[in-house]
C-alpha cells in the first residue's frame, strides 16, 4: 500500500513540474482545498516526493513563477491557512534564492503563511535581516520604510486584544520587528531620512525602547532621541528637511511617549525653537493653540518668541489672555 501511495505522489509531482506557467498557477491556487481531506499516507508520500524534487531541481515548481503572479498566489493562499506542508516546502524554497527580489509585502505574506509550521524562527529572522541589510546598503529608504510598516502591521494584527498570552505567530512577529528590522535600521541611524527616523522612534514600545538582544532597551531609545535632536538642529540651519510643524508640537506636548522630550532637555529646547521658527503666519499660531499645548510648552514657546517687537510674542500674549 505504501508503494502505491508513493507511485501516486510521484505522478502528481511529476505533473506539477511539467505544467506550463498559466496552468501551474491555476493548479497551485486551488491546491489548499484539493489536498485537504486526502489520506495521510498519500500526503506524507507527496511531501517526501516534493522534497526530492526540490533537492534535484534546486527549487520546486514555484521557482518559475514571476513575482507579480507569486503575490497573487500568496494573497489567495492566505485566506486558506494553514497550508499543507507540501506548499510550505515549495514556498520556502522559492523564497530563499529570490529573497532579495521580494518586496516587503510579499515577504510579510509568505512569512505569515510559513509560520504555521515547517520553518524555524531563526530562518524568518535571517530573511528579514537580509532584506533590511540590502535595503540599507543600497540606501533604498522607501523599501526600508515598507519593511518597517509591514513588520509593525503584522505585530498589530496578531496582538492579543484581550490581554491574554500571545500566540506563536504574535511572538514571531514581535521578534522579527525587534530583533531583525529595527536593529538593522539602527545600524544606519546617521543615514536614515528624518521621516524614517521618526517612524523608527514611533515603533518603539512606549517607555521601553527597542527590545534588541545584548543591549539595554533604553540605550536604543536614547540614541534615537539624540539623533533626532541633531537632525532638528541641522534642519534649522537649512541643511536637511525640517521637522513637520504638527509633529514637533506633538513631540513637545508629550503626545509621543516613545520620544523622551522633557522640559529643559536638549531635545525639548531644540524642538521648541523649531516650533517658533515655523510660526510664519497668524494661521500657524492659531493652529498651535488649537493643538492644546501644555502650559510648559506654551510658556516655552512664548519665551522663545519674547520681545515686544516680535509679532509672534504679541499674538501669543493675546491668546493667553483670552
């Protein structure tokens, strides 16, 4: 009986390997349903035969699928989780040699599918690290931003809403974000565009910092805050993009707990000065007041704009006395 299952599996896998691309994609799209409910001995034989095909051909049938079609296939498979082990095998093998050609979205979808079984956690971490490292090396900041956003989205979507213990997928997503993506970006901290630096700061867990191995969490948070302070000072000289007006107000107002901006600190002083500099019209001052600045922030901005001949000081005084 075992030989019969083996012969059937060999015939099926052989058929997959000879299909033309359109037929192969159609066949693979419907496989999750077709494989479910089949006898376990046949599925085991199919997996063994597929492993042999992967070793002989350096990749399963999916190796010929173009990236756009692969994205469509992944989207379809994601609604049919968990995947049979055979498809996990093919997917893992097709990712490895073409990893650096993937965009963040495809890698995220593939990781979510494969985390159901068959791939070790360290393999996922290696994939995400390599993608981040290549993106940083090529100064591909757009892809760096996409990778960070996809990792954050995965963490958010798998978080336990009721405060119960995290699932294996949730734990894996957090490890990918905090052990692969964020440390990889931190290595290029001095080269990151200002907006990506802000995104990285916002990705920190409030009052905790980056959970990297072998480092105190607060160290990374302090490094990022110091770098932000330097960037804001540089932007005031016109040497780099300015900190967005609303973002500066939010940071100084304590609305971004990941960024430690306490009154009297260097970052506080620099951000307050950047707020005053960006007040170029009465509308800007109205906007600042509508943001409900704290008393400390309002007084600091008023003091920075002090001087009876400074129209900003006069406008702020009028609003304070209302």
